[in-house]
C-alpha cells in the first residue's frame, strides 16, 4: 500500500509499505493514455514540488474507424495505436511500462448518489484508510440501491466517484484527514458504465502486456485539469467534446454535483461534411479540423473533383448539425443543473468547431464570452516538455495523468468469484464482502431461511410447526473455508455456495401426538390416547397435518383416569410396578399396571367357612393368578402362603388360557428388550407426552419445547416429578415435568 509523506504541508514523496518499508519514491513515473474515437494520446509524468510534470507525450491516429461514439469496435485496431504510443514513450523515457492509467467515455453512463456516516474514536486523528473505507462503503451503498432499482446494474462497473462533501460532527469539511471527531460522513456521486465498455478498454491494453493501474471517467479527468478546486465554488459546467461523445460534469459549492453525456459530438460534423460534399470519412475529418484555421477551404471529393469554398459557406451548410450538438449539450446541462450555470468550459477536440460555443450560449441564455474553450494554458501547476500538442484536446489526457499520479497505491485488485473476474479499488484491506457487494450479491443469500411454518390446534391450544432449517451458505477462499470478513488479495479465488432454504415440514399426526403412548394393564396393552379426531373426523397417526387443523383427543394419565374411563373397576386395588397406586398417580410409559379385583367366595373346608381373594400378581417369569386363603372365624383352614413364596396353593387362569398367559409373557419380554435399546424416552410435559433423545438433562428441555423465556409473563413455575428443578438433573423415561408462567 502507498502512503503520501507530508513535510511542511507539501507532498514530498510516497512511502511504499508491504510487510516492511522497502523504499521511498520521490519521482514515480505514471504512463497514461486517452483512448479517443479518432486518436490515442499518451503521456508520461509525475509530481514534483507540487507540480504535475508532463515529461513526454505522443499522439497516434487510428488507421481505420476502430471506435464509434466512444465505444471500441475493433479491439486489435485500438491495441495497435496504443502499442505504437507505448513503444515511442518507452524509447523516449528509457523505461519499460507494465501498467497504464486510462479513462472511459461516458457512453451509457449511470450515476448514483449516497450519503454515509460512521462513528469513530474521537481520541485519534482520522487516517487516510478510514476515509477510504468510508468512501468504499458509500460506493457499495450506491451500487446496492441502483441494483435494487434495476437488475441491469449487474452488467455495470463502477468507473469512478467524486466526493461532493465530507462532514465532521455534521459540519461540512473540505478534508477529514488528521482531524478528530466523534462522527464522519461522506456525500458522494458514483459513476457506472456497462461492463462491455470497460472490458473492451481492458482488452485493448492487456494485449500488449499492460495492466490497468488506474481507471476513471473522462469528464472526471477533464474537470481535474480544467477546473481547479478554487474555481469549483462557482456553478460551472464542463463539457468534454470528443469525436464520439460529449461528456458533461457540473460543479457547485466547491465540488462536482452531477455528470451527464450525449452521444452527439465531433463525428456528427464529420459525417455531415462527408454526405454534403461527397467525401470519404478521413478526408471529411481533415476538412473539419481546418475549419477554424483558414477562411477558405480546398478539398477533393471521392470522384477526384477539386473544390474551393469559403469556410463560412461550409459552416452554413453544417449549421443544422452544429445546432443539434449544441442543443443536446444545453438540454443535458439544464436537466442536471436545474438552471443555466454561471459559465461553461469546453474541452476536447470537438470543442474547436466554429459557432458551437455561440449556439450553446444561445440555448443557455448566457453571454457568449461565458462559454469558453479551455486548453493547456489554463491548467495551473503544470510543467510540460517533449510534447507538441497544447490545445483543448490534451486537457483530458493531462487530467487522467493527474488523477492517476494522485491515486498511486489505489489501483485495482482483481479476484475471481465463482470463476468470474472482479476488479476492486484497492483503497483498504479488502475482504470477501467487498467483492460480493460489487457483484450485487446480497450476503443475506448466505443465510438459510427456515421453511414455511404452519399452525394447528391441540385441544384448543395453538401449536406452531416450524419449517425445516435448511443449509447455510458456504464461502471458500482458495479452497479454504472462509466467511465474508476473510481478507482477500490479488488473484484470490472465491467460491460462493448460496444457502439452501428449508422446505415446509411434513408433520404427521403421530409426530405431534404420541398416539402410541400407553401401558400394560393386566398384561394387555392399553393406549393412553383415546377419541383422537382431526377436524371432527377420526384419524390415524400417519395422517399429514395441514395449516389450521384442529386436533382433539383425550389422554389418560393417572390411575383415576383409568377408573373414569371404566378400564378399571371402582373397587379394584391397583398395583403399579408391584406398589399400590393412588388415583392421583401419573402412569409412566414403562409402568406395568396390575389390578387386584376383590371377589368374595364361600369355601367349605372341614365345615369351616373362608373367603378367598383373587389377586393378579407379577412374577419375574410369568403372569399368574394365585389363590391366597385367609382364615375366617374359628373354622379350621389352611394357612395362607406369602405371595411370591416357594409354594403355590393353587393356580387359576386369568384373562384367558395358559397358552394366552405364555404368549403375554413372550410379548412383554420382547417389548422390554425393545425399550431398553431405544434411543428415545417419553416424558409427560405439561400433561402431554413428549418424545426426547436419551441422555438429556433438564436444561436441554428448552431446545425441544415451544416456551418463550424472552418475555417475563409472571412467576416461572417449574417442577420435575413434583420436586424443585435442578437444571442438571437427568431426564428419565416417565418423568413428569411442568413448566409455565403463573
């Protein structure tokens, strides 16, 4: 990177920094060319003691009509003209040039304006890289706004920009460098041209081994040379009239406030001469250039006839086309400025057409003397040697050279994004985001969006089913995973993989309602979900749900629920996992519910009476029915055996034959093994079954439930199996968790 060295307020040289200081350049030559429709002008120069020194200059006319209206049509033809210029200047200077500064005509020009502010550290002086960074962000803002308005901007390239105003703490400043403040702001105009225009310029110079060190717009360059900063306080229109285009820049209050162009220029005069006097284009061009020099013109038509005519007679013949050029220029000036400017400066070879300035003054209602041609003599702080041209046609080439020299170190960096070359202004430490913004790539395209959500109602409670999450975009720089803030350097290859947005989630009824929840009651499976209906219709677990579906069901949770559903008798004694359970007990999925029905039966044994109780008991190996006898009164009877003892008094068949009991045993064992190998557990969450992965602790629950903790809505009520919550307590199958705002 290059930094200017200031000594006693004057620029003394440029300090080149890479990883360390290498050398100080007090005279660094710059090679600049103005690629015009009719010719190429090349200059070599540098800054010294506050002056722009034009050391060498050459002009080369195109052999054929290789450009039309500022657009290159024959790249090889233009390249040949530049090659000749380059060879002459290398021979004169003794230096080989590998870089060149160029400018583009304003054909198909689009401009945009943006104002951008930034808060800064008010304890530190503002450095140049901070200003450059702010300007770069301003350019990106202009481009983004233009791209939003028209997708055609994808085919445009930022050709240059002009700062309208700087602001420090909301006060206008001519320069921010070295000042301190809490906030800086820039108001700038950015100019854009079609990539085809820019690419053809690059192609023309690259074919002879030249890289573009600086690229600007012709009116920006012309105003740099022809309208010094102290004159820009006035409302002035500068018009650079070339052969193919007339480029316009307007100044006011010390800065450039607008740019414009018209495709009517010097070639319209040449073509009118060729048609009126039956001449070939080159002969007509030669005659046009003599109109200001001689009162009488001699020429020869394509048949070979020679003629002699007064210049005024020829100008009368051309009056209509000269008037057209003047009107188009005046209309554009009025459109961009809103009124006639204080003065109009004309530059470029086309500005020498007689009567043109008078007609422009007429349309703008200005005194003729206020529409004046500017040439080399009007450029301050300029020293020229070894260059013969001094007219208005050299103003733009000198402006290109001046801009290029002042922007040393702010050349272009080329990187590749998904294989396409992108040229960035090297004004700061560049990052991936800079290249993406220039391409019009919105960083939001790297963020995966969830699929469309929809809502259903579970027993009157609204439930949101969120869409699939999608896949985030990826960025690679030279094959390495990166991000938008990754620094980039010349020739880096960036690959952007946009995000894949999520799809609408397919949600079945069985995924939302645990339709398979239940327990074994007396060895038989009993579902915990009953009367399941969707939109009033009976439904199965594989039903695909839709937005606004209404789901209704009853859920059995406690022993009391089983009684009320008449699954258990009112008089039944209930054992859960061999422990007597009250009606309030919440049954977990792995629980075995075993009931004991009380039956009174008279038994006559040796004249004694006894009551028998039929009990369903659980054994490790089988489900059997034992008869436990209890002695009643004084009658003789056998002593009851303890349940689970080594001796069984008698065995009855319960709920079927012995074969059915054996089958129940096998099914139970198979289901027990399956549960042990399952990777999920089912808990009760706020009265509803919830399937979770194994191995979670309480705090993980918030990742799986729809519970808003961001807004306080009362007191937070949390219990885990009826106890105070410990966030690190493991969640087990059958746990009962309640979570609510109260």
